[in-house]
C-alpha cells in the first residue's frame, strides 16, 4: 500500500488542503527506483515525500490524520479522538486515495466528521475502488475513481466498488472492509514522541549499537538482556546501554527507555529512529525471504532536529535506501540542507501557512529540474514558505 492523495478539510490548520503523492511525468535519471506499480508502469507514486515548513504549519497534524486513517483501514473502526475540528460550525472531511498492489486496485476512503460539544464524532464513512489498467496513469485512474465516488452507487463486486455507512450498518461495513483483504503496515513517530506501529517491532541490536554510538560517542556498549522461558530458552527482553562514565539505561524491545533523562535529546531520538529503521529493515528482509513485494508507510516527524545536519542527511538516505518495494517514507524537517539530497524534485513538498490556513506547495510548481538549485530557490523564498519575521525585526531595530 501507498498513498497517492490526501485531502483534509476543516481539521487542525487545514482547509481543503491537498497533498499529492503521485506524479505524471516519467522520471529521468532518478535516484529513486520503483516509483511505479509492477504491471502498471505508467502509474507513478512518490516513495519519498520530504515535507518542510515553518513551526506550527501542520506537519505533525498531517501525521495524525494519516495514522487515524491507517488504524481505521486495519480495524474497521474510525477513532476521531486525536483530531481537532477548526470551525465547529462546519463539518470536517478526510479523503485519501491509496493503492493495493496485490489487489490491482486504486481505493478511496472518505470520512465525514462534525463537532459535538468538546468532542469529534463520525457522521459518515465511504469506500470506493476501481481496477488498475496497464495503459493508465495515476491521474487517469483517479478520474475513473472520481466518477464512481460521485455516483455513490452501492456495489460490492465488479470492476468498480462503492459502499458507505449510509447503505450498511457498522457491522456490515466492517465486514465489507475486512473482505477487501488489505495488506497494511506502518510505523509513525510524531514530534510529541507519540509512536505507533501495526506490529510489535523488535529493535535490532546491530541497528541500535551503530546508531547510538554514531549519535553519542560517550556510549561504551550495547548488550542484550535475556530471560529464560519455561523451556530454558533465552528470550531477548531489551538492551542495556552503558556509557563511558558507568551510567546505564535500559531500552525495551518497543523502544521505551528507563531513566531517559540521562540521555540528551539527540540520543533519545536516536533510539526512536533505531526502532523505525529496524522495522524498515525487517520488512525488507521479509520481502526477500518470501519473494513477495512488501509495503509500509513510515512517518518520521522532525526526529533529527537536534542532530548534526550531515548525520541527518545520512540517516534519511539510509532509510530511503532500505525501503521495501512499496514502502513509502514521509519525513518532516526544518532543515533546508535536506534539499541538497540526491532526490528527484517531486520528492519535496512545503507547507505554507497564511491566515491560519495551511496549504501544500509542491516543489515541482516552481522547479522542474532535479538539481541542487532547489535549495537556493527556497532560501530566496520563491515558494513563499519562509516564516514572517517582521515582528522580530521590529524588536531588533528598536532603540
């Protein structure tokens, strides 16, 4: 699975904001391989999306929305609790397009929400899909999906499908969703240290050891903590990290840390990154062992803000290089040096917030070439995404 479009309306700082995760032109000399669906080589999707923007411009909120959708697709129940409606007098809406390669279909999920007192409630949910065609791009396939969506004709079989909570009760709707047989996987680490994954990812010792010692040269050793089960077999429970001065912290297999105050912010976030990278590597290994294309959505939200820029660039490059066949990596950052990575221009998106409303600005709208000049255009504010510092400037020049 990978997303091809996300529309968010009246939630957080979004007002009918659209994030396009597809592209139409065939990539030329791209450093990213496999940004298409096997058997449907004209259907291009973004394996990587670097989202850059000012503080409070909606980068973390995007992650919350995407995570809510993935949980819904997995469980059949949409939990609106993490979401915040902007104008409580109006309804809110989420719409996502995504493909399932093994089903050879493009899907759409739509969720209508409204405010009730201090909470958010679900008014309606709908699902639609169309079959992929070998001669069609993502844009043409989406147009067919739009037609099915607009018609809202209840149909569970055939090339086009549509069902909603208006023509099925909650139990039936969940069963319809389950019958679609989605393959889902995700690992999200949001900036407020909220972490969520579809499975219990086990941190790999070699990953934790390499990353911790790179991020913090005072780490002396990383050793496994085991416990014998009833049959006498040793089961890995976590890791002990020892520092040069003798201090020690314990990390369990899900990345939780005892006495985490001992760690610097950068080292603490290195543990979280180790957890996500372990999941990425695990999916890649599973893909190789079963000879079946895997998928996963990985969202890393400003987790290297306290890291040297060269190290951040190296870690992003490493994660991208280890993505499984249909892996999709969303990375949010303030660091414009990330724009110098060897990635196609379509991999970059900026958040632009004006009068409290955030829009997504694709780098390709002003910059077509895959070269380093993108960084210069951003610094010159060609995308109008640099924060307004006029009030601070006034203070600077006050007598």
